C-alpha cells in the first residue's frame, strides 16, 4: 500500500476539504482562518470566483501548449500584462514552474551574462531546495544537509538582522556592508562575482525585512563592480509586503527579479524578468522546460492580476498589515516570551525567546499548534523554528484580522501560562 514519504510533516492537523476566501474547511466542515495562504500562494484567497472562472474556461480550451513547440495566447497576454507591473527596464521574461526553478534560471543567467562564476547570498536566505537553489539557501541546514557537495562558487555573508545582532538597524546595516566588503577583499573578488541574491524580506530565515539602506548599498556595489543584483521576490512579490514588489520602498533598481507563489493564486508558475541586454546573453538552449508557462496557470495569473488591481489588494495589504502589526505588538507587550514583532504588509512575524534572549522554538511551536486547535492556521520559520509567521490572503478584512488576533492572544496565553 503506497503512502506519502515520512519526511513530509504537516504543520497543522487539518485535512482540507475545500477553501473559500480566507477560510479552509476540513472534512467535518470545521472552518479555519487560513493565515498561511499556502505559504503565501493564495494571494486572492481560496477559489476566488474570477480566478476559478478563468481557469475553467482555459481548461476547456487548451490545457497545455508546450511553449518551445507552439505558442499560446494566455502566455503572450501574461507577458504583456506583467510588463505593466514589473520594475522599469525589466522587459524580458522566462517562465518555469516553481520558485526553485526560477532561482536556478536566474543563477544560470547571471553566470552566462557576466562571464563570472560566484554568487553572494546572506545568512538566513531561502532560495529553494533543488541543487543550485539549495546551494544558495542558508535558512537552515536541513535544506543542505546530506546532499553535498553543493554547487561551488557560493559565498555567504551576514544579513543585517538587527534584533539577533543586538544592534540598531543603522548599526546592523553598516556592519553587514562592512562584512560584505570584507568578503570581496578576502573570498570572492568582485571581478569573479556574477551576482548578489537577496530576498526583500527573509522568508524561511525569520521574516526579517531588509533595511532600505542595505539594498541601496548593494545597488551601489553592483554598479561599482559590475555584478548583478538579483531580487528574489518569490514570497514578497504581488502585493504581499504592502507594495507590489517588496523592494519598492528602497527605490533600488534590480537587474533580475524572480517571482512565483502569489503570481497565480495557487496555480504553479514562476518567472524571472531581466532587461533585454541581460536576457539576450543567455546561451542558446539554456532556457526551456516542459511545463513552463502552462496555459491554465497563465490564465490564473492573468485573473490574479485583474483581481489585485480591481479590488485594491496592494493597498489592502498595507492597511490590514498595519492593523495586524499593531495587534501583534500589543499582545507581545503583555508576553515577554515574544521578543520581537516585525514584517511588512501582510507578511508579519512574532519571534519567541527565552528569558536570556536565546531562541525559544518550543514555545513558538506550542503557540502555533494551539492556534490551529483554536481555528487559526499559522506556520513557523527561522533557523531555530522560533518565529511564528502570519501570511493571510491579500483579501483579508479588518474583522478577520481582529478575529485572528483574538485567537492568537488566546493561543499565546495558553502557551506561556
């Protein structure tokens, strides 16, 4: 009798039977507030009518048109539509299926476009599980352990994680930039460096926003030394952080953007975007794939973009994210076990610590499990598993945020008492 791999562990005990908006229902029809959104995927909520209708229409017309064999209109329309929301100058797109694949494509492109081999990443980064992407991932050894040797040429440098470092944000930025410059002086010559990869908000690494000044410092060094700045917007893109792209508040121009997750409200599709001058340097045959740019996924992505625009979901993410943050901060004030509350938009987190300030993964896990029992689905993250993250669909309203806060307050109280 076949069974799932025992390595796959569920974060909650729920067997989902259906989803509607911000809610999941189990097989007994119990309703749960879903503040996981499929790890930031169901951006327009579960089964948004417009997304469902677009997918149903496409399924009845063309399910799969392999894009190096034939072209299909949904892919062409999506490319045109993304051109309206991508950072200025990023006018060439390549599609694959998952975030990991898109990261691999970006690494391949960066090496071919620059003729250089090394990539710089930051402590706590998560870029995926496939071999190239895992080589760039440092959010936890579980992603990298037991599969070496990994892809060579990856240099890891400190991230400006002010809370963990015990510094102000300004001090953390100065420290991390100094350490990056030290890496350029001691480990990877800038002339050997193809790209720097960074998430605008660390995902699996603990939901830590990148200070704008740090991204600006990276852009300055990329311009000075001629390497590429690659922004991994797999989790932060499409309104998740209260702006359409997570890097927007910094004013920084990326050379390559990676997107996935919230792009199609649950259908598997991802992409990298770059200027023609960079994308044209990809070697012939280096880009392709059987399922990339699938017609149904493209239809879902087009509908997702329409919903985001028509329903003002980027603005809603900023507004409800601030409401969520204020409520989480108030709960944390009453419970010293929560050492930090942070995030941007609807990408928020609570970090649990012990009395001595060290990570407390056990309490975070207990609080997350208590929340599930109380009807609120959440996830943990961080190298020590001591961060609980809140990732509701972008359609969440104020009443639903307040309900989630009530359930979270009760769950924390159960845990720390």
